[in-house]
C-alpha cells in the first residue's frame, strides 16, 4: 500500500481492495474518523479538516481530476489529516471500512438521478443505510444535504425505515461549511435540504 506519490500526496493507491482499510497505517495519528462521500472539489472537506485537526478524514470521489484538485488544496493548506480514495461508494462503505470505525459520514448533494426510471441508481436506499450502520460506531452520525426535494423525501423515508437510526438536529456550525455545489445553488436562490441521523 502507498499513501502518496510524487504528484498526489494524499491519494491512496495500491490498496488491497478485497480487505478492510488498515486505518492505523493510512493516517499519521490515531484520531476519530469521518468520511465524506462525493467530495466534489473538496470545498467542504478541506475547510472541515482545517477546522478539525483532531479528526482524520477520508474523502471519496469517483473522478480522479477532482481528487487531484482536493490533494492540491490540502497540501497548500498544510493539512495532514486528509486521505483520498477513488472508489464506488457502496462498495467502499460495505467492504472496505472496518466495522464500527467511523464517527460520521457526510453525504452532500449525491446524484439525484431525477428521472423516475433512474431512481434505482440513487445512493441512499435501504441496503446502503445498513452498510452505514455497520461502519459507524455506536452514536455515530450521518449528515445529509441535497437540493433535490423528491430525493430528500426518499432519504427521509429510507432512514425512517431503519430503526437503528434516530433523527436529530443538524448542528448550525456545520451548516456554515458549504460545498462547491451548495455555494452555486445558494447564488441561484436554490435552498438546501438537510437532515442528520444518529446510530442508536
């Protein structure tokens, strides 16, 4: 396993993708872990990592160009608590995260797949919440944001069906750290729907 390369310092490479992540080898220090699924250009991840040096953070993104952009931002900010992975989210959560290893998941503006025939492709569905449940420690949190009202309604319904999770208020301070998508939406007057669930 390599944690860095010459050009991309924080992008994890050569991982054994059939085994759980060796978190103790990936990070420089043993700290609580949080994960952002769909990190975009890293606006949230980098700002959040700066504000919380006491946390280790994994950013998951499918586009390599975006990961490289986040890597550059993290290096310029002098951060050491970020690691990045290019991997499909459902597989990563179900098979690569050690059970009970995650303090919080941040899932912001996942693809809404707006056409009804494509709804089956949405990330937030029953099987995925069970995978989140497995990866979270007791009391662990899932933070959700989307601009898409039908998808938000589905998110609420899916989490309501999983009795392991209870709904709670989203911390106001967390909402002040916005993603790149969210900033653009706000400029256009589009509201953000948000919800937070705790594993009980």
